[in-house]
């Protein structure tokens, strides 16, 4: 059953090097459910997607990170890919943008390597999460309880492991975003 997101505004924070399918398929699910999605990035103009180790497509940035106001959005999506979250977690404005969703008790969804940025934002302490397996130690060191499941929902935070889990990820993300489940710290 499709969730009705009633024109909720969803920020999709990304950098060059995001795993393309981890943005495009969740974005399509959000759009089809009635959400307004905006690609937010520190990059001007366009961001480069990747299909694992190969360059994918470029996508137009809707809102530059330095112009994005977290108060304008109802929820946040963090795609993975190795390069994308590694760059975001080193950008203090991106980390603060992510943290602000937790401070405002808004739902957040992160897939694959996306949780790296969550660890840097110091919002994973005491949460049950999943991710790409190589992040297990990083998330545990940041205080999360890491589990190997296709999707985990913990107080408005939705996490998933990889592109093979997108169907489960999308279903739980849509439910949480429709219910405006909180992702408080």
C-alpha cells in the first residue's frame, strides 16, 4: 500500500560519488508517494552518481547546501556510495545539516555507507542500526548497536545495508516519513 506523503519536502543530501541507485530508487518512491524531493549538495550545478566502481549519471542540484534550511524540510535521505559520505562527514556544514534533523526530531533514512555521516554528526549513540558491513566497527565505536538486517528502524532513523535492500528500505522509509516518526538524539 503506497504511503501518502502529502507534499512533504524531503532533502536528499549528497556529494559527488554517491551510489546512484541508492538515490534514484528511493527518490522515485518518495516522488510517487507525493513528496517534493530536493537534491541538496555542497557542489554547485550538478553531482556525479556512481554505479559501484563506474561513473554513472550527473544530476542537477536543486539547493546548494549553503542555501539549504533544514527547517524547510520534513525528512532527510542520505544515499551511500563510498566517496559521498566520506566527503560529507568532512564538511562541517553537511554534518550540522544532518544533526539539525535529529535536533528537530525529524525522520532520517540512510543506506549503505550513508551512516558514516550520522556517526560524524554524533547521532548514533544508543541506536540499533545497519549499514554496509565495513561500517560495523565505526558505528559500534560511535555507540550504535549494529545488526545485519535488510532494514532497521529505530526512533525515526531508518538504515539499510546495500542496493539489494532498497525495496525493504523504501517501504520502511515511506512509513516513517508519512508518520513523521522522530529521529531525536
